[in-house]
């Protein structure tokens, strides 16, 4: 397993155009290419100089001097190797090759989805026909309302007849089970039904491999998969990391359809949003990005803060921009009753706002 804190790699690719594409794509995502081997001999000489352990290698079967035996020897050592195909490699004796990516996003997804254990790497593969729209919900700062919003947007979607799965992917402070009175959710490896058309799972460190497998499988059985990621900081580092708590975030950037960022107003919140927006702009991902301004107050001050919010997010050309009013009483009552806003007070301003968003994404 490579130590990704270095965020560096070596290339050994014969085709200069493809090598340039690989190097420039990784560079754009914060990687450094420490060596670009022109043949297998020079690659080995470089590895002997810098040491083989924990190196990340991107190799193509068109590399001069490369043989199936030599690549097998490298694969048996402490190296993370991406072996790209250059045609009919099976007839040449190569195995475990991958097709050359044809886009930057495809290459980035491959790297993000493979720099972990083989077990987790396997769970990133989606083999069934995808039915679900997957929406990840993240906060630009803590206490931005991610979990409350996730629960209630999922509830509204289920009330419209959609089959919906809530995924609690908070690494250190899962809250969906608490807010909905679902005791023991973390100890089960089954998707739990909590109401007609509404289901929930909680991602845990102990079951991360099987949880990712269930998440991938859910794409063929649900209409919507709503993933509560919680507050996110240092997005770029998380996407290059190998900590278990980054797994669902990385899975989302590869397989998700939409990535919704919630943010409050205020000096600290605005600065956090600015940093996250900057990281989103330089880290490629598959899902379209949308922004939700939460706890919006009425009046002149609320309008000024709304304008500041739009100034930050508009340069990213988001797919959607929503706003949710400040309605602390409704949120607190639903939390106390451990239920949804619809069951607690269906006429509340907050509930109506979230129901309107649900209606927009299903229309």
C-alpha cells in the first residue's frame, strides 16, 4: 500500500502522448511525477536509487524492455502498480491490465478507487444496471444541517412514491439513527426499513468493505440514494488519502450523480465555504455540484448574506442553487420527537421548503 501523503508517482509509458496525458492529469490534481522512465531498465535503476517500498507506478505494456515476468516481479513487491493495456495483452502473457483511460475524470477515478486494499477496490466496481440517482450531501462547516436535511429530503422523496435509501456516512459522529430513534443501526449489516419506501444504513469502520458493497448494490434497487457525508474540510487531501472515513466520499466522486454542499452564513461559515469551493474547483469529480444556503433569515441582512453566498458559488457554475429558511423551532421539535418534519409539523416553513426541493428534483 502506497503512502499517499507523498502524492507522488513514477510513469513508465512508451507512448509519449499517453504519458503526457497521465502526468498532466495527475499534476492537475496535486500529484507530482518524480520520474518518467523511457524504458524498463531506467525504471529499475531509478527504483534502486529511491527504494521500491511504497512507490506508485503507472506503467504501460508498450514500455521498451517490459516483459510479463518483470511486471510480475514488481507486483510481488511493496508497490502500487497501474498497468495500462496497449492492445491484446492477453496474447502477450500480461494479466491484470486495465484499459487506457480516455478522459481525465476516468483516470482520476481509477486512481482514487484503487489506492486502497484489494477488498475495497473490488467494491468500487458497479456491475448491475444503475437505477438510482445518487446525491451526496456535505456541509462546508459543522452544524450546517446536513443530517436534518438528508433525512427530510429523503422522507419527502419517499412520500412521493420513490424508493429511497439514506446512507449515514458520518465517520465519527453518525446521527441518523439517533434523530430517527433507530437503535442498533450501527451493529447491523442489513438495510433497515424505517417507513414505507424509506430505508437507512450506517457506514462503519468495522464493516467498510461490506458497506461499500451494499452501497454499490443499492444503485440497482432504489430510486434515490441520499448520502449524508457531514462536514467536509480539506477535500483534496481526503480524495488522495487512504483513511477509512474517506472511502464513501471517494466512492461518491466516482459513482455519484450530484454533490450538494450546505453552508450557513456568517464570517467563519463564509470562509469555510470559500475554501471548500476552491477545492471543488481544482478536484475533478463525476457528480454535478449544487449549493444550498441554509438557515437563511428574512429581511435586509438575510438578502445581503444571500448575495455574498451567490458571489462565492456562482463561479463554479452549479447545477442547482437552493436556499432553506431559518426555522429552528421546527427542527428542534422534530429532533425531540425523533421523527421527520412531515410527521412533526407538516405546515412548518422548513418542511415546505425541503418538500419544494424534493418536488423540483423529481419533476
